[in-house]
C-alpha cells in the first residue's frame, strides 16, 4: 500500500536539509508533485493553472507528448558524454539560423552562466573592463549581475548597489548603472566612459518593461560608435517574443545575446550566441593565449536537453504557434484590465501578451523606480487571492503558454474577478 506524504511533511523535511527550506527559487511552502499541460498539482493534490511554467521554459506546457517521445528515444542512447554529440550540433545550427546576431553559439547549462561568460567574452574582445547595465535588469547570479538588480536604497546613477553579501568591492568599481528607457542618459554615460566600457548588457524587454521607441536603437548606435559590445540578455525573450526573439520583434541586432529556458525544452541548457569575430575568443588557436576566454561545462550541450530543445523549437516554428500564444496572452491581459478597471483600481498592465503582470499604480511604468511606486499591499492581496483560487503565478510576472485552454482562461478570468474584489476592499 502506497503511503501518502503530505506537503507539510515535505516542508518539514526540507527545513532540515535546505537553507530557508527551499531551492532559492519560488515559494518553498509549495511542493509540486506533477504537471500536465497548463496545470500542476502539489503534494496534497491541490490543482493549479500554471502561469509560472518553470519560470518560462515550458512554453508548450508540461509533458508535451512530442517532446517526451524525443527525450525517451535519446535516453536509451545516452544522457551526457562531455563530448560533441550530433543533437547538440543540430540545435546549434537551428539557433544560428533563427537568431539574427548568431554566427556561432557556445553552450552552458544556465542563463546566469551565459550572461557571465558573455560579459567575460566582451572584456576579452575589447581589452576593456567596465560593464554598463540597467537598474532593475536581471542577468543571473554572477557578481556583476547582482549589482542594482533590486536595490532597496536608491542612489545616484551611475553608482552600483550590491544585491548580495560576498561580492568584492572591486566588482562594484567595474560597473556603471543607468536607468532603463533613458536614451539620453545612456548616450552621455557611454560617451563619458567609452574608453573603459567593454559591454552594455540589457534585457531588451526588462523583466516586464518594454523598450520605448528609440531606446534600443540608441544603445546600438552608441556602442557601435565607440567599439563597445552590445549584449542582449534573451534568456527570457528568446523564442518567446518571437521565433527570433526580441531581436526579431524590435528590429535591433546586438553583437552577442544569451539564450536559455525555452531552448532546452525544460532541461538545463543555455547558450552565448554572437558574431564570429567575438566568439573567436573561445578558440585559442584563433586568438592566442592572451585573448582566450576559457570555458567548459560538464553538461553543456548534453543530448537530452538538445533533443528537447530541438522538438520544442520545431513545434514553435509551425504556422500559427506564435499567433496562438499571443492571442491567449492577449485574452488574459484584457481580463486583468477589464476587472481592475471595473473595480476602479488604479493599475498598469505592464509587458507583452506572452509575458506580463499588473503594477498597482496610476503612473506609467518605464523603469525600475516606477515599478517601486506600485502598491505592495494590493499586489500581495491580489496574488494571494489568485493562489487561493487555484492560479499559480510568480509575484511579479505571468507567463502564457500554448497549453492554455479556453477553460483555463475562463477559470483564470473568474479568479481575477475575485482577486479584484478583495483588492477593492482596501479602499472601501
């Protein structure tokens, strides 16, 4: 007879062996048992419509039969080799074909690794040290990335604020911080420090905030003018905003980009992609000892992740896939807006149909500091009500997936209406 272990039992066990009782990602109080399509179940059997979708990679939903079939076939042949394999080479060919900036790719296992190596690669290529990033931009867990990601103290630009203990002061000295969507500030900052800047790294859609017209174009023009590497962090937007990512969607082509999440089809896989002259610094025979950017990874390009990615991208490329994804997201955005507006709740729907959330503020949101002006009490009530109604979403974003059904969206609509009613009680 099978013994059922409750979710509380798993929480208690986790508290003994895991710092803060979790993996450091999502709410450690939730222990997921399994997922199918657009739904997941916790260890107590509670069912949720899933808008977390693994923090983005499960764009097809959980357990897509074609992906499972491809993975099962590969598992019988081998899981990893620490050597080239045909499936990884095939996926690299697909990425180069799809991504405008990509002449070549180099695999790693996580998006954070990809961002770290992209910044290092830019330094190797330019011989310069400083990195310019934008306040509120997320680029993984490296020291450079954990500067002014979510600063609690707002300081004058371009000073950096560390987001974690354990980062040497010297890392902060190598960073320049600018406000997102301020093209004039970025232009002036780049001009002032051009001779020392190796790269500008930016999420083309920063967390949820779309670029204003001309912002990305300014970054492209100014970095080209001064010989600076422009890096687009497309770990989230790659193969989500469009098949060719934000580069295709916005028509601005960087020198390097980083990819992750969707390209592994739910397995650990990420990549740095870019122009051949920069990627050459991964090849010692081309650049010599001094120019060589050393990089290896035990699971980089492993065949299981590669076949899952190949099948996922094949499905996304089929006619109508992105139209369907965007239509589902648009219905959700309209539902949020209609109910929030109906209750007279000040709000901004921020993002894109494939990735968005609500910020409880009357003012437009164009950068990190505007997000901070949102009402956290209303956001907390809203998100807790959604969870109680069987809607699983992160606190700060919602991912659409192709697995969403009409019933899923209708149930979400009802849950949003109930959440808005709860929020409205704050102002009653």
